[in-house]
C-alpha cells in the first residue's frame, strides 16, 4: 500500500527508528516550552504558513458562553477556503487520510469536506503544562509496553516526547479531559435509508487525582473510573455501566459491572473490553472504539509511521451549537457535512497490526492523532481480509472555557453496510458538558449502581 508521508523535523526522524521504553532525556526535556509546545507539539508553523505557529491557544473568553454553558464560535465569521469533493479529491490526496478518500468513493455525490483557515486553538491550564513536564521526566513503559510506570505523579500526557507508536497511543488514552466530567448526550445509529433511533445517556468520568476520597491502594493502578446511565428510550432506561480502568490492564485487567433494572441485579461484565459490541451503539462500534480508542493496547503491535499534514475535523463549534437539532445533523450515509469544519494540521500517524497470538475483529487499525491535543481525530479499521471496514471521525473543538480539548461528537462509518453511529451529540440537551466537577469515589462502586439507575 502506497502512502505519501511527510516527515517533519529532525526530532520526528529520530523517533521513527527508536523503540526506547524510557523517559525523556534532559536534552529532550529542554525542548518543552521552547521549540516544542508544553504538550510536545512542534511550536513552529509549517513552511508555507498554512499551519500557523502555536501561540498559546484560545483564551478562556474566546467567545460568549450562554447560560447553559454552550460555547459560542470564535471563528463564526470565517468562510471555507475551498471544499473537497469526490470530483476534486485527487488534487488534495497527499493531505487526505485513507479513510477520507474511501468516504468520497463510498458517497461520491454527498460526502464533502469544507476546509477553513487553520487555527491552533488548543491551550491548557498551567498546572497541566507542569504535569506534562513531569510525565516527560518520569513516565516510562512497563516491560512489554503493557502499562505505565510513574504516571500517578503526573496524571496527564504520559509521553509528550514519544519514542514509538505505543507511546503515542498512550498519549491519547491519558490526554487531559478537563478533570472530572459529567455529560448528558445522545447517540444515534442511522440505517442505510437514514432512519434512526435516539439513545440518551448520562456519562461521568473521574480520575484518582481529582477524587479526594480515593483509597491510596486503589488509586495507584487506577487510570480512571467511568459510569454511564441510559435515560431513554424506555426499553433501555435505567441500565447502568460502571468501568474501572487500570494503568496496567494486563496485570490487573479492566473491571466492569452492569445493572439491569428489570433484573434488579448488578453483574460483573468482563466482556466490556476490546472487540465486544460497544454499549448504546447498536452494533456500530466495538467497546474499544469508544473515545476513538480506549483500554489495553496489548493486542496490537504499534508502529509509528511519522507525521503528516492532513485535513482533519477541527474547531467544530457549529456542529455543537444548540441552534441545531439532531435531525439537522443526521442523514443517510453520513452526518451533514455542510455543517462540518476541517483544517490543515500536523498529525502523528500510528498503525496497529493484530498480534499473531491475539484475536480482534479488527486485524489492523490506523490512527491520526492531533499533535496539539493528542486526540485521535480520525481512524481506520480493517477486517481480517485486509479490507477497510470502518472509518472514524472525532469532530474536534477546543473547550476554551474549561481549557480542554473536546469534540462535537464521534462518528464511526461502516463502509460495507452503509450504516453509521454518532456518539455524544449534545445539541438538544439541557446543558453543555460540565468539566472539573466534584466527585466521590463512592459514586463509582458496584453498590452505587442501583441508585444511579433509578434517578
């Protein structure tokens, strides 16, 4: 398979042949905040200026925020520079992901990519920059890469100066999400003809560092705790999923529980991992497709392909606007691309090949990770025949009010069936996502599931 891969900087070139499972050297550490941003991205823009220099990201007051917390669009007055369609995609293919090219072929009459001026909008709190420096200094991979050493001292961005593909994947898994988060959102799973059902849920995620009552022995190997309560439709309402993710999921696997209000029982759910069907997804994604990728990365051999300039979904404030209804977004084949925004950014490209002694419905995965936020913004999943099966997009935006990267929604497109799933839409909800909330470890125990399901 031919790829046009543009490599940037001597740093990137040195990384490609390296597979060092160690923290950054003092020379590398000195680059953070100088030639590199505090998160580890290249501070400089590109040669022709189409990608600007990073200058700190958007300020917290970048645009008005309404009473329900919904964000105004700092770039509302901008118009697309051009629109990529199936008819002119060949002209731009050196800056398109393979999955994007496949979408043009699958939906030649409707799929499009409006490309806007690029803005490096990501900026984070100073304490997160300091914690990232600690990560670079102290965090390393466990033997075999199955987990992290020293991460509890930093809590974010395990490898701001990565040496290999696995470390880049861990950066996505450990990226800053704004502290403890509460989100009420909606998923939808359009059929080939465009018909869909809405599923609403209330999700909470919390991290040991921001859980004051987390027992020390529990927090040492805990990455995060997650709880999801389905609120509608009626046939699903009251179902609750609880997940405890660990830093070394091979030594101490993910623990999960489910509560079913019909049975009134809490059950262990060891199947909620890897390629089991994702919850509230109607078969449109796997468990480890949630958040574009999550969980233990041990079933794949990860290869760092390098860096590319790619048109990726970015600053999608319009798609998150409360002025839109879900019906405005959901269409046959794919979401409404007239509402989408793409920009040229540098991304890390990582490929995962399924290990010979492991099983997964995806034989190969490819991720495109935004250098400024370490978010997987595009993904490609291949079946056992080597055929491109599913294409993922995270419609990135920067939550400037909370100083954290976020997205309007995630979507996974099935190129074979013509179906797709959209996850985390919030346009018609009562409130925007709440970041930095107070939480207790007691909320994330199996005993608390019954109470969560009857609210």
